[in-house]
C-alpha cells in the first residue's frame, strides 16, 4: 500500500494554492504603505495580483483531501519555502545590488524570524521594504500556516499546528487555540508599540521595532540594530522575554487570572542572569547591555546593543550555549528549547537512579507535577541531536569556505537556531554557497528539522518501498537463486 497516492499530491497542491493566494493578498499591504509615503509600490502590487490569481488557479484545478499529519509535514515544509521564494521578489526588484538568492536569504531570514540581514544600508531602504521585512517577521512569529488557518478556519488545523512545531493547546480546539494566540499576540504588539513610542522612538520606528521584537525576529530598521536609549532597552528586553520565553499558554493563564507555575520560565531566569553576569565580567560591558544581549540570544531575537565580534571568546562561547538552547516551546523562538533541556537533564538523572537502584525498584519519572514518559525523553534527545548535527554541519561548511572556525560555530548556531546575532560573517559579501547553507539552515531550524526531511526523503522512501514490496515481498526475484 502506497503511503502517498496521486490524490495526495493533488491535495497538497490544493492546499498550497490557498497559501500562495494568501501570501499574495498580504503583499498588498506594503503597496498601501508605498501609496501613503509616495514611494514606488509596483514591486508589491504586481507580484501580489499575480500570486493571488496563480494560487486560485492551482486551487481550482486540484482536488481537496482530508489533511493528515503526513500531508501537513510536506505542506508545512513547502509552505515556508514558497513563502520565502515569493517574499524575495520585492527585495530582488527593489534593491539594486541584490541577486534573487540575496532576496531569498533576506526573506527566509524574515519569515523564520531569524533576523540575519545582508542589506548594506537598511536605513536607506524605502519604507515599503522596511515594513515588508518587519511584517514577514511578525506573521512568521506565529506561523505561515497558522495565518492561513486563522483567515480561512481550515480543516486539518491540528495536523498543521503540529507540523509547524507546536503542540500546546490553550482552547479545546486547535482553531480556537490559534485564534487565541493571535489575540494575545495583537494585544502585546499594541502595548509594545505604545511603550516604545513613549520611550522616545517615533511611531514608524516603534511600529517596526515592536513587530520585530515580539516576533523574536530582530531585523532592525537601523544599521546599528538597537541604538536606542536605556528605557527603550528595558522595554525591548521585556518584549523579547515575553515573546520568546513565556509561552502563549502562560500568557493566557496570566490574562485570565489563573495560577501560573511554568518550569521553562523558572529555568530561564538563572541561565539569563548567570550568562549576563559572565559577559559583564569578561567583556566589561554595561550590565543592561549584557542582559539585553543574552535575552536577545535566548529568545532568538537577534537585536544587539553592542558589537558581538568585540566581545571576548568566553562571552561569545556563553552566547553560543544560550543560542543553541533557545527559549520556550509555545513561543515564537527557535533553538532546542528549554523544556527539552529540562527533560534531558531529568532523563539523565532518572537513568542514573535506575542503574544504582535495586532491580525490582519502581521509579516514578516526573517533570514538575506531570509524568515524564520514556517517549518524551527519547524525543527530546532526538531533536537535540538533530540540532547539534546541523550546528556542526553548518560550521564545517563555513570553515571549508575559509571562515574562522570559532566564529563559524557562532554563525552556524545562530542560523540553525533562528537567532540572527552575528559576528560579522553574514553580510552581502557572504559566499554564495554560505548563503544557500543559510537559507537551508534557517528553514530547517524553524520547523524543528523533521518536516524538511519528510519532504526530502519521502520520494526515495516510496521508491524503495515499492521495490521491496513488488519484487522481494512477492518473491518475484530470487525464486531460483539463493539470496
């Protein structure tokens, strides 16, 4: 029995058609920004109309399916790639020195809320492109498919939700959960814009910087990333923490007056303050800048108020560790995630306890007040191992291209974990192979690796499965031979 049939392929394109139309539709918004500021807007308007029509045509000539997890994995992987390919067009048209690959890198960085930028002078960009980068990050913070589900109340929402590396439920239904997440997201975005405006930023800066902060994207509209006053730094530190360490379910409990006891939040606080202390001690920078940088690193935001390459190797190593772990599940952040760090530590502890305990001892494995299953421990180690492999792979590629080994580790971790902090390797002069690596790394990291490999390996798996079934399984070869 085939895992995927022709109807499945048609159904996948049916869903992708809806996605293409939706991305085309949201590309209209920067056109209105261009009209308002009397700037060119054709590089948004024409692609917007084209992809709205193209998506509707694809949707019309294909047939729907009942979306299951296997479909959702493939659709999710393709959706993020297609969003980046489409989102690259305005950058390619609107920035004179940009190649299409540059545009894809910039767009993938924005959609995945990584925050790397290879634009030489961000401040000289037209407001349409500044807003498009910020808006891609803001949408990407919750998820490309989550956006489609919210707009259309799509069937198969639960499978899509899991395929975009999300698990927790706030409301009884998945659609209800996603809508509640958007409500919380909008609330904090509005509050953040108001606070940043009160801190001294103009309205345009407050709007863009807040969208980049709450989404933990970190693409600034300033060439110096975050050159604002201390009050703005404190506000942004809170915005980043809210976006990347405090999960949406915790926000919901707080806003509804329920008791909160979150192990990820508890775990994050000592890590953040210890890391900030070490960086202040070893690099001699202001404690507020240290805390700002560490929170930016853990939450995968990528804002920086100091030059990362000017820090000591010890400080950079601390940031590598914080970036590799990342923030909390159920947030907009990347990396291995705090909960997996806790699960792995608990799993290691319980394994030691099993070894030293009598053979007939019954050991109850718990995390907080919840039971900790062997499956959860295994899953945490598998995902962590997959991330580490990609961290190492990216490092080796960058080293082979002639970049400094230690700095290559930092940049690779930052790419795969969707962090965006840089030691100045990633810029417009980046080697084309490294740009392709960067696009792949950000794509893989945003979806927590598995959906991308489902997409990559599936055709080969199906071919091998068919050969095994039709020939070996039915004894059509080797009847008269010894195998």
